[in-house]
C-alpha cells in the first residue's frame, strides 16, 4: 500500500496504525487481535458549533437524511444489508462533530466500510424521504421539549453562550427545521463534508493491508476541497439566568460554570474534582443532598469538553418546595470545596475512579474507536492509553484545587424548569 498511502510521520512509533490518503482523509486504527468484532466510524468535523444561526440544526438533519438512500442503496437496502450480517449501524451529531459508525464481525468489515462511505459521499437527499424525516425530527424536538431534564441542560447551554454558536441546540429550532429544503442540505454537505475534515477510525480485529485497501477503494476517489475548519474564540458567560415555567411534578435545576477545552491540561484535574463534587455515588453533592437530606433522587455534576472551550455543570431534580433549600445546599458545598479544599483520601479515591473507569472502557472496541476518532479529528492525533494514564497519574491535589478555583470561582449561570420556576429566590 505504500505507493498509494502516505504514512503519517512518526506513526510507527505509536501503538496505532495511521495513514493519510492522497485526498487528505486520515485513517487511524488499533488492532485488537483477540476479538472477533471490529468497530469503524467516519468522523466529520461538523456539528452545531459550526452552524450559522440561519442553518442551525442542519448537521443533525443531514445525519438523519444520509440513511434515507444513496446512489447505490435504498434506505431499506442499507438496513437489510447490515442486519443480514448481524451488524450494528448508527450515527450521532454533537456540538463539534458528527459520527457515522458500525460494529460488525471482522469478516464483514469491508461491507461496513462500503456502507459508511456510501452514506457519507453518496446520499441522494430524496425529496419524499426528506419530508418524512422532517416530521421525525420535529417529533424529536417535541420529545425534547416534553423532557424537562433534557430541556434544562439545553437552556443552560444557551445561558452560558448566549448568541454564540455553542449555545445553539443540536436539533435546531422547529421553525427552521420545518422550512429547510433539499438544496439547503446539499449546500451544507458541500460546505462541510470533505476528506480533509474527515477521520476514519477502526478498532478491533482487522488486517491493516486489507483495511487500507478497502478505505482507499471506497473513500479514495472522494474529492471536495473546503477551507479548513477554524475554531473561534468563544466566551463562556457567567451569572446568566434562564427560567421556564412548565407544569411538572419536579423542578429541574442546573448551575453552569466555564470548564476546560478538549485536550487542555486542565481536563483531568477537573475530572478528578468532578468525581469528588458530584460525579459519583460517594460524591459530596450526592451524599449531602440525596443521602443525608433526602431532597433529590437525581443529583450530579459533569464536564463538557469541546475544541477551544469547555463547561462544567451541576444538576438536581427536586420537589418545587425544596428548590431553594437545594440551591442553598449546592452553594454551601461549592463554598466548602473552594475554601477548605479536598482530603487526601478523596483525591486518591477520585484518581482511582478515573483510572479504573478509563481502563474498563478500553475493553470496548467501540469506546476505543470513539476515543481515537474524536482525538484525531480535533487534535490531529490519537491519544494512546499510556498517554492518557500518564496524564491521569500526573494530577496532583494542588492542580485539582487550582482548576477548581478557576472553574467554580465565577458566578454560575442558572437554568430552572418547572412549576413555579420564575418564583424561585436565586
């Protein structure tokens, strides 16, 4: 394959297979010969963050539409061919990427690569299918609106970014979804789907020469020159309030802070702080609000990491009469965290949780494929398990507290959904 494929410099020094096709498409793989399965994904560098306001929701709409027929296959044939070999085929749209992926037995990998390339390159955007899928997406938006726990996180994202593109909903506004045309989808695909902004990631049992021959056969003739994706400088806002009255039994509360960008040094210290604060059953928020006070069934915290920006959020679902008490308890725990710091036991346990969770995730070829694909797409290279473990083990208590003060020291954005939300004293 050396006459067709160009090895990425230094790739052979790492545990991954890495190649660059002449058209600019990157291929990254990790061989797991003890498995009989293989996961493969096509990662596109487009999501809701890359959308202009007038095209919000098109990344997700396009992700749906590629399954509705291609130049080679009908929608039914796509489903039947994958089902016939017992494989799994799916996709998701995020804020900074879109991924089409499949999991098959190793002997059916060529079919998976063929179908993924067909979806990415050859989708026809049939008018009749478009109208049907428009209805499906509008129902998905309605379902999200009817799920207050999901809605409050979208409201928090909007509060934290305002009119900046990271604040846009992935699904898009219903009014715009109802109006998009076939040409809108074709134009959007032309502007964003291109080999130089795509990564094919593979994890499992595969033969490198065969894989590269198949990727070259099915993706190699794809040509579409676009400008490289640039990451704007986004600002995470603080102190913004978003309230929504809704006739629900529970009140759903989110607090949001600035976080750490994907690939930055603060990601793992923040992950350790998250485990201690609200990311585990032994966390302070879970133990205080649920176990000690019995004020919530669901209470947790989580970081979001994107290229160029990150956020950190806390959530609680509570009875309306307990909303102000829970808000006060959350603020008290945050104050205690910043003023008194963490114990050595909390630190050791949290690092162990993080390390163990990562190692257990390595047992899934799908998780390995996703980690390689997103890292290569957003950082230009995959991160090896050794690198990740070293980064986790390099975290210190001082680094955790430095990041915690940077993140939690700002006035939080607050989003609340529920009956009486507008009357909660903040």
